[in-house]
C-alpha cells in the first residue's frame, strides 16, 4: 500500500520514519507493506530527517495513480479542505491529524468520503485511541457524558501554577522554552484547540453538527494566584476541561477552566498529559490517559489508521450508518447550562459590602455554598472575597457578574470559574 505524506513536519517525519523502521512489524499486523513513497513540503530547502523523495508540487502528487492513501498533515483549514475534498472525489483514502479541518468540515467530508476510508484518530488526544474507542469499543452505549483534558500546553501551565506556585506568565514562558507552547499560544491557552477536539468527539458521541463559534469556550489566562490559593484551601485542582453531556434532546458542549475535586481521577492528570473520561449507559465510566501531542505519539495514531485501511477494516467516518435519532439532537443554549460556580471578588474593605453582595446574589437566584476572605496586608484598602454557589443557571450567574461589575465597591472585574465535581 503506497502512501503520500502531505506535510512533512514534526509529525510527518515521524510517520515516514516509523513506517520504515518498524516495517516488518507493521507488515505483519496489516498483512501488507505500507510504503511512504513521497512527501509534499512547502520549502524544499529546509533540511528534514526523512528517507523519502520530497516535492513541493502537491497537484502532481494528488493526481498520481500509484498512491493508495494520502496522509494530510498540512495544518490550517481552507487549503487542506480543498485538497482533501479533491482526493476524496477521486475515491482515494485519507488519514488526517487536522483537528481544525474536522471541527469545521467533518460533515461535508463524511458526505464526500461515503465508503472511502477516512481516518482521523490522530486529530484528538494524540496517542490516546479515543476515536476508535467511541466508534467501536463503546458502540453499544449511549454516551451519557464525556469530559477530559485535551490540551497539554494548558495542563502544563496549570500544573506548574498549582504544584509549584508559578505565576501564569512565568509558566507560559517555561512552556514555550520547552517547546510545549507556540510563540503565539492563543490557540492553546484560549481553549480553541480543546474546543476543536471536543466537537470531533461530540460528533461521534451525539451526531451534533456544531461549530467552534457555537459553543462556550474560555481560556486559562485569567487564572491568578488568588484562585490557586482558594483551590488549595478547598481541595480542588484547576483544569482546562472539555465537557459534553446529553440531556433529553439537547447536548451541552463547553470548554473552560474548572475547579475539580482533587480526589477525582481527572484532577490527577498533570503536566502535558491528556485524559478523557467517558460514561456510557452500559459500561459505566471508562478513563483514557496518555500523551496528547508530540511527533511520535501523533504519528502512532496516524499509522494505526493506515493499518486499519491496509487490513480492509471499514468504519463509518463518524460512526453511524443510519441517523442516530429520529430527531436531530440540538445544542443546549449556553444560558441554560447548570453547574456550581466560584467567584473571586476584589472589593472595598468597608462595612456592609458583604451584605450587599449576598443580597444581590440571593435576589438573582444564586444560593451561596461557601465563603472565604483571604487575609490581606495592612496597607491594602481592598479585600479579596471568595464564594461558591450551589448548582445555578449560567444566565443568572452572568447577570450577577454584570451587576457586580457596575457597583462602586467592586474594585476589579469579577472572576468566575465553574466547579465540576
């Protein structure tokens, strides 16, 4: 089986290298040799550690009749969509690690693919086989919920802040030095990378055609040492969580920092590691843990798809041969989300301020579960207050934040973090 690699960067190099180095093993598992015969790059002058011919003429490669599978590792959305669409129209198999492409075009690509093999295990959580698990291993289950840590950069930063007391800016700088974060880290720390992955999993679990702009996405850049102080005091860890839940004919999808009880398995996932918890109605809770990024881990997932194709294993791209429901599941409005909440408020240290805050919360349907005031320096005229609520409605919480932000006794924009478990 001949393979073309479209985009020979960190992952593409590893795909070619592993296919060559582990040729005997892969041939034994797949039943035929899987040969990388050409790679497409933008810059032919850049030195690469590969033993296959390279070209920058993608059109000539796409039109070759001797290629059986195209591995798309180009990155981006529009150009890969054009290229992959053209390949699928030629009825040639595709494997991709491109989560952004799938976040926006997975249903169009599914329609184009039809019965043509289309693998994308590497698009979510790197070396964790979560796509195969949802499509095959848990295919007898209604998925009640799934949540996870799907961005190693954010998890590394939050772990450094929680375990080592490092400030956000310093943790980010260290992540960049170690190669865990890009020079422009917005995509990771803003929650967008995790949102793309969540949408892919939600399509397999629920058949929801949502786009990144449709769901709640918040990043970790507003987390401060005060939030870390509270988390430690109340036995929480702070994690950037991806959450999907089904309730009736609605599906709740969100990505945001969350306070998670330290005794929960997901709270123990530290550093650059990823984890996904899936609850099925038949199997109960299952947990998947492993490296979420890196050339070798992602290449491993790419090659697992290539082996499936070589074996002749065919699975519907998003896991369904027929519609999942008679009526399409709808996305739950962000305003209708219900969970527990944490507030951090910087207020004027004056008599009556606490009463005003608690009365305002009560008038807007927020029931306070716990309260803490952080000790302050004598020279500080303001106080830091922490509140947690019982289960509340997102709409009520956002209304309270807006009202508080307009009060003269509030000295900084109120901070809110959701509590999950």
